[in-house]
C-alpha cells in the first residue's frame, strides 16, 4: 500500500496540469516526523547488522506477553513502537511510508509536541489493548513489535480531519475514510477468527480507536462537559469570594460605627486586626 497526501488546503497540493494529470510534491518533513523516521530506520538497521545488540533490544523493549513480569514493564509500551527488524521488510516499509506521507500534515496541524504525544499515545493504547486481551485469554501470549498502532491512529485522525486525502490500496485509489473502514473490518475479522497476526491486528485496531477518540470525541468532551464544570467552579468560587467580601464589609462598617460612638480605645484586639487587614486590602485595590 502506498499513501499520497492530497491536502487541497496545503501548499503540498498542486492543481492539475493541462494534460489533466494530478501533480504531487513530496511532503515537507516536519521535525518530529523526521526524527521518528531516523530512529525507526536506525534501530531497524542496527538490529539486523549487530545481532547481539538486536537480541538485547528486543529482550528489553518489545511488548512481551509470554510472562506476567515482562507484561508489567511499562517502558515496553513505548519501546516496542520502534522495533521492526523481526518483522517483514514490508512491515517497516508500510509504516515509514505512512508516517512520511501522513505525519507532516498532522504535525503542521497540531504542532510538534502535540503530534508526538498523539503518536506515542496511539501506539501505547495498542500495546495495552494487546496485553489485556492476552491477560484475559482472548489471544495467545507472544511478542508485539512495530509502530502500526501509532500509524493506524494517524490514519484515523487524517480520515476525520482531512477526508479529501486519497490513499492507494494496492493499486486502487480510494478516499481515506474508505480505507479506514476497510482496515477496521479486516482487523475485527482477524481478531475474532484469531488469524496469524491477531495480536498485532488488535494493537492496530486499538491505535485506530485511540486516534479517532482523540480527534473526534476528546475536543467535544473538553469543550462541553469539562468546560461546563470549569465554568460552574469559577462561578462558585467568585460567588464565595463575593460573600466573604460582603461579610468583611459589614464587619468593617460595624467596627467603624463603634469607633465613631465609643472611640478607638473601645475596640478589641480582634476588631483592630480586622480593621487593619481591611485597610491593607483597600490600599492594594487602589494601587492596581
């Protein structure tokens, strides 16, 4: 599968030429996408060229569901996303091509920090989902490697944010949303029939779900229920401060009336302290 970035709103897009053929420019690499590509390819080459190093990396950074102890080592949820050497060459080729074509648009859209968090979180969710399925006996234990959970999270994000994108499934150009649906159905079928890569497909599906949730649901939750809670909290805090100010003002009025009728020496220590604090507050307000 090859992926082409047709973002009609970005500078990467060019209108058709006179012959009617669409022209494309290669996506302009963004900082995080570039670093992710370099890290993934470097780790891939190092694991192949230096076998003892590869054995060490896979032993300590793959998601290994063969033992409960290794399943609890949380750093593996990040580390496994950069391991491809023990898969097929098509595995890393597909993932890096997708990262190259889809990643820059998302990084431009969100900014580098937010894109990196999104990318790693989608992969992490994929790893967690895989571990849970193994823990509950839905899948046999094994080793999970590769960035496909993060990559499929990007696919879901682009399908929601940029539906004008077109991807090529083998040789057939299809809208990116159609591709996302096809992948989803394939992964669901693979999981329920326990296909040869059911564990990996479970991670892929979870990464896609995480990407869709982040793009489609989280802004609505954050902008709806969360903002309403925050607004109510601010309103309650302001009302409480206003009540406290009114009580203080009433107490100051009583103290001043007492001074007016009975003199300053009639005030208790507590009343003098309240009057002093009120004076300081008033001076601070006037100085602002």
